[in-house]
């Protein structure tokens, strides 16, 4: 089984990779299954109905408005792709929820509105208090300890108070945007352990995000130390995803990452169906 469980298409505002082109390339590259996980980030991105009423509500990023998935088009498009590419490729329906503790109600509503559609949800922390990591807004005016600890404290609040997710995406994502270099894992071990224990208690998992290679990071995402901690705590639910936004990203480095997981001690990885994990040998 070869699967990529973190795939973005042009339904995400930071990708121009058409869904059917994604699927065709996945078939060409020998993938058995992919999950489409386009972005929804309440608090920093409006929904399309909000944008249509008031275009000024969306930030302009690289010349285009930053808006959440167009839900009315998204789900039918995935269903069409699923039918077109079967049986060569299984296409699963997912999303990447960029959750914040003050936006939980909106994600609850969104999940309930499409309750029968979901296969898989990535829970990611991309911003705190509507301040984003990628542009440095969140880090500005805070010490390295403050912005790192506040990132994990927010993640803990979210996993404790929201249950409609499958895995935590790129758990130590803040490292990628740390202007001072990665904050050592030993400094956050206790709170990361608490997050992982909560995920395990709720029968949730984490992902190994292969984009660490293309971003030239010095460690995996999450780090080998965090993955080892998850393994030692008894964590079993684990997905592997490229965080693809472009053709060159799709499926990248997944075979290598499976070997790295085996070195840590994992023997299985997961795909999902209707929010339930399915285990496969690495």
C-alpha cells in the first residue's frame, strides 16, 4: 500500500494544482490511495459566502484573496475524481483544519454539516490568536520560549476540547518558522507528552509530514525525538503525507520516510475510511 495523506489542490488558496491533475499524477507515480486535505483556517480566512458578501474580508496573499475551501464545489469534485480514477486510485475526502481554541464552534458546525462525507481530518495549528506563523506575526514581540510554549499550549487546548479530527498535522510546525532556529525538544517535552497522551486517549494519531526534506530542515516533522516519544507512549495511529501543493511535491520522500519510521520502531501506518483508521504494514 502506497498512500499520501496530506494533499492540497487548487481548492486551497495556496495551491494551483487541479484536483484531477493531482489524481492523474498519483496514478502515474504508482500510488494506491491519496487523501485530499485542503485548507480551512477560521479566524484568518473567510468562507466563500462571506467573501461574496464582502470581498474586503479576505487578505490578499501573493495577488489572490485568501479564502477557505469552497465547500459547495469541493465535495462533488472529490466524488467525481473518485469515480473517474477507480479502481487504479482510491481518493479519500479530507480537510486540514487550522484550528484555534476560539474557532472550535465553527469547525464543529462545518463537520456536522458534512458528517457523512468525511474520511479524514488533519488538525493543524497554523496560528494562535489569529496571528500567523508563516509571516512572523505571531513570533513578533515574543521571546523564543514564549512563542514556542504558546504554540503547544494552544495545541493542547484544542485537542482537549475538540474531537472531530484524525491526526495532528506537522506537530512541531512552529520550528519551520522560528527565526532563531529550532527550540530544543527537551524544553517542550512535558507538554508534548501531554498532547500525545491526550491524542492516544481519544484514539487519535499524528502524521509524519515529509515536507521537512524540501524545506531543508535538520530533522523530521515532527522530530525523531517526538516520534520516538509517541511510539514509547504506545501511539499507533500514524499517517504519512507530503503536504503537496505542486506536482513536484506529490508523494515525495514517502518510501524513505517509511524506512525512518521502521528505524524508530513503528511497524504500521494508517489510511482512513469514514474517520476510522485502517492499519497497514510499513
